[in-house]
C-alpha cells in the first residue's frame, strides 16, 4: 500500500495518470474493471434454501411436526400428509414473504444511497458513491460525506470530522502540504481524507487513492450486515405479547388435554387435539403481517416523495405531535428573485441599478464575485439565494463567469449557517478587497464606513437607522435581505474569521421567495390533526414572521423569537413558554437540539427537518429526523430517518397521515387475527367443558389458521387512508397497542363468532358427530372470512365503502373457494375429515356465519350515529375546522 500523504499532489495525479480535469471515460472503465465498485463487502445474503430451511426453526412448525408424528402413531395417514403439506406450504409462504420484504427494503436503500461529485472529462458530475474509482477527482464541499480515501490536491479551508475513524470528535483542518514522515497516524495525515468522514467546512479537490475494502474504513469494518434491520418497537412489543400469549395458550391446551383424558378420549387423540388447538390459537402470523404492512406502506410513501430509511420511523410518524420545519425551500418555493435594493442611500428596484454609479457597480460586482453559483440556459447550479444574484446580473447582460475570470478569487471563507456570512478576496480596482455578503444584522454590527457616490465616509448613527428601517420595511413584506460590504487588505493572504470586521457598507439586496402554494393547506391540516407546526429558520425574525403569518403558522397569541433570545432563556423559562412559540428565527443548528429536547421532555413526539451539515445532531435527537432530498447535504441525509425527495412541508403532513394509516391497518389486522383465534379457543373450551364430542378435527384448525387467515389480514393491511384520518388526535406513544379496550373488543368479537359456531355445532350434532364438527368448522371458517370486512376499520362497512378495498374481496373469494373445495371435492373431503352436508345444513352454515358480521356492523352503525366511534369528529375537531377556515 502506497503512502500518498508523503507524495505531492502532482506526484499522486501522475501515479494515476490523471489531471484535475478528471478521468476519461476509458480510464474510468478500466479502473472500474481493475478495482471494482466502491462498496464494503456485505455479509453474504442468505440463499433461498437457507431462508426456506430457517422457516422450520419456528415454534409453530415444531408443534406441527409433533402433530404429524402423533397422527402417524394413531394411524391417521391422511392427517399426517395434510400436516406435512401445510408445513411445506407455510415454509414456502414464509420464504416468499422474506424475499418480498427484503426486496422492498433494498429498493428503499438504493433510493437513499449517498451521491458524490466528481470531475470526469473536465465536467462536474453527480454520481452514486459506489461508482467512484481510484483516480477519480472528487469535489468535496461542506455537508458532503467522504465516500472514499483520497489525497487533497486543492484546498479551501477544508475541515473534516473523522470521528468514525479516529474517535476524535473535533473537526480537523486539512492541508495540501506533503508530509515528510514515513509512518504517521491516520489523524495526522492532514493532506488525506478518508471514507466515512464528514466535511464540516470549506471545499477541496481530492484525487481518490483507495475505494471499497481498500479504504481505511474497509480495513477496520467488520463485515456489514446491511440487510437485517432491527425490529421496530411495535414488532418487539408484539413479539413479547405473542410469547406471553403462547404461554397462556399452552396452559389452556394442557387444560383441554386433561379434560379429554378425563373423558376417556384416547391419549394420542387428546394430545393431537391439544396440539392442533395450540396451532390454531398461537398468532404466529402477527409479526410477519406487521412486516408486510410496513413494507407495503413504505413503498407507497416513497412514491409520495417520502423515503423511509428506518422502518421504525413509520410508527413514529403516526404519533408525531410537533413538526419543526425549516422555512426556506420547505415551506417556501426556494425560487428567489431579487426585488428592491438599497444602495447609495436610496431604495430602488433591483433591475434599475445604474452601473455608472460606483456604489451600485460595487454592489452588483460583489454580488457576482462573492458567489459560487451559475445560471446558464435556464440551468441553475448552486444556492438559490446566490442564483438570484447571478440572474440579476444577467438583466444587465453581464456574464458571471467572465467577471469572475477578470477578478480571480484569491482566498475565501465559505458561507455557513452558524456565521451567516460569506467572504471572498479579489484583486479589484487596483486594490485587494474582501467582499462579504450575509445576514443583515450580523454584518451591520461589523460596519465602520459607508460607500456613497460622494466617496467613503465613517458611518453615522443616521445612516445606520436608515439601513435598519429599510431592512424592517423589506422584511415585513416577507423579503429576505442580504447585506453587502467590503474591506481593503494590504496584500493577498489566507482569510481568517478575524478578517470579517471593520467593513465598508455597500448596500442591501432583498429577494422574494414565495411560500409554496400547498404550505398553507398543509399547515391547516397539521392543526386539524392536533399537530403543532413550528418554523425554525436561519432567516431574519421579521421576514420569518411575515411568511409564517401568511401560511398560518404564526397565529394570534403565538410568539416569534430569535436565537439570541433563546440563549438568554433558562431551561425552566423555555419549558414554560415553548407552547406559545411558533417561529424561531436566526437560529443556529445547536438551538434546534434544545428545542427538540424541550418538547420531548413534555412528552411530545417531534419531527424535525434539516439540510445542513450541522443539523445532523438535531436530526438524530428528534424522534423523526427528516432530511431534504434535493437541497440537503449528504450528512443530513445520513442522520435522518426520512428523506423528502421533493423538500416539501406538505409531504411531511402526507407522511404523517400515511404513518397513522399504516398503524391503524396493523392494529386492525391484529384485531382480525386475535379475535378469530379467540373464537376458535372459546368454541373448543365450550365443547371440552360441556363434555361434548370434539368440535373440530385437528386438520380443521390447521386449515383455518394456515390457509384462510393470512389473506384477509394482509388485505386489511392495505386499506387506504380515511379522508378524515387527520381529524384524529396524535396517538399516545406510551399507550400500548394492546390496550384494555382493544383486548375487550377482540374478546367480544371473538365471543360473538364463537356463539354462532357453537349453535352450528349443536344443530349438526342432532344428525351425528361428524356433521356437527363439519358444520362448526365451516361456520367458524366462513364467519372469520366475513369478519375480515368488519376489521377494515372502526366504522361501519357503509361508511368505509363496501367496494373500496378490492383485496379484501379477493381474500374473501379465495377463502370461500378453498372452503367449498374442501366441502365438495371428494378427495379433499376425506383429507380434511368433513362429512357430506345437505342443502339445509349448507344454508345454515352461511346464515350462521353471516349473523356475527350483521351484529358487529349494527354495533358500528350505532356507534357512528351516536358519535361514540373514535374515528368520527369530536367537538374539539370542529373548533379547529373553524380555525382552518379563518386561515383560508
Ligand atoms: P432555513 O433555515 O429556513 O432553511 P435560511 O436559508 O434562511 O433558511 P440559512 O441558510 O442558515 O437559513 O441562512 C441564514 C441567513 O444567512 C439568511 O437569512 C441570509 O441572511 C444569510 N445567507 C443565506 N445564504 C447566504 C449565502 N449564500 N451567502 C451569504 N449569506 C447567506
């Protein structure tokens, strides 16, 4: 392995036979062939066979195998065959589910994988991080993730956080100087950058020297298992519940076994029955249904511009009660256009600048020079604030690139949202001038002189008052105001923060960035949904308040405060006042963490947006960290659990609605599975306690549990959002999904179905035992299929729309078809131990199976009518509806 830190930038370029223009297409191809993709080796994915075999590790399958052995022992060959068929079918289904879920997670991962900028053939390209090769010229800017190891060949104050490699939490300053020593620690290789680190400041050009497993990260990385995701809290909660339930069921099974023995049923038959009951009652499908519903839900959300990086965010989204959002680009369009400018003591339209006037000329030139963006043929590259300035220069047919060529940049201090300033040094007007632009209030304090058409003079109190008043006037109209100033230095040097003082004021440029059309509606939706929307912005308080008022975030009685005011507040004060604060202006990323924490201490679930490199800690602290897909830095995307591909606030609100819907669907699917199982257990317990013949043959229970149960549950999981979903209040995260009310509902519904199963059994017993159990089995199976419709939502089927979920009809149709095959095909009849029924008995089965659904629907209709249903509007919602109208 070469030590590139001891080679000069030129030597390294020569080693890879490349210039700063980057690799040619052929070089790239050949390097890709030699070195491969820039990826860390992943743990090998399990093969289909491995996944298939792993299905047999399940507790349920073990029980089934025991059942098959007992069947064999009792000479019941058909049953044994059925059980084995069921085991294999179950394993196939499990395997398919595994790969489906993995596929959908992989496609989400591909959507959120990092990109990086490289020069190839002299052109700057954005490429996927896995597609960079040694020899590529990498462009690093503040907020980027370093995706490979490289030697710095151009450096503009680059600072990098290498904590993932060195453990050092402070950022390190990088340099281009060659290092003489032979052996030095990673942290001292100041002219190198390493994969896995974050660019926190500045810019640099880097030639890539190592990719994939030959990076320093690759050397220390243990094989990464990227396919497995940790269980979500809901999944963990359900797993825990399932285990406890399994214990309770086991106790019931032992009771049933003892009762059977007591009633002198042969031991093996009793055992077989107890085992089948366990299979029927253990809700083994719960966890996989949750995974499927989550996976399907996240696919839908990705189509609606919200990429979910961590499955647990879906659950969190459903319970969000606070959304803290950036202003620029998220609530506004981020399409800036220069409006008024204040220069030479007058406020004029930007397009009417007189370039003969030396101050106005300085203003436009500084706007072009202290600027990294370009705009050509409608293609705008760079920060929209800066693009607006370039577009202004085009109004005067001035080409930004030729001005930048005439007055080359000799040094710079890049913009960062903490400092809120940007400075560049140029040889201009035969002098060395630092041009600085930035936040009005930050720059104003550093101004000592003012440039007017009469010359430069000391700035007076009056001058300052005029500037302050103008800023106020412009900001009140929601305009963003940038201040421009310059300062002369004796000779060209590297710039330091000390240089950003003692300025000469040039002027103010204001720009308009209208709110997105959908923002006001989304804000109103938030309020209806019991979610408090909060604006957190680096912009000026007056500008921020004006926009916040327009879109309904800042309402009567709400406050807007600045970062400085926040600093002065004690934790107690903030805690007491936070509910009234809707706008935080001039904040730096550190403030965001404090705001999130304070809300969290109040038990709220906070979603927070962020785009900058310094936003990462706040995004991690928030319950749901949301990064901007278009304008966000790679660092922020890395830290977030959700990425918005359209940077739009309205998308967050949509994602919250989707999160709530997915949670409800999961809850309904659980209700379906558990109430169905409960009905089976109650029926069996009844028969055992009443010393009646066996109500179900073991194969009946297996049939219901494994063949007709999962489809309706999945169909319930695909239920679309109700229109009024956002009228519900946010879910309390402390409340378990399995609340007392919920378990009571499950028990009541299970009980109703069980009653009619028992009635069918009683009718059948009048003919003989076989007809009794066939009728009980068919009624239970059908009633559960009907029950699939009841579990689509809390409201009656008429409110939900009878035909709005075609999957539930497909699931129902398939189940009914299976049942009829078993009832009527002679070979299957024998296999599944069903007796021949006459048309009266068949009619009774359908009638008795349908009645529970009629009863449950009547209860729902009554609840809908009296408003007892939790999903109908409550008086509080109606008040908020009025608010919504006021905002409109
Ligand atoms: P938000 O925090 O809502 O996303 P923002 O763009 O206002 O939006 P920052 O990017 O942190 O937040 O900008 C803070 C302030 O810094 C702005 O109000 C502006 O005055 C100034 N500013 C923004 N961009 C630049 C820039 N490219 N150069 C110099 N100053 C800038």
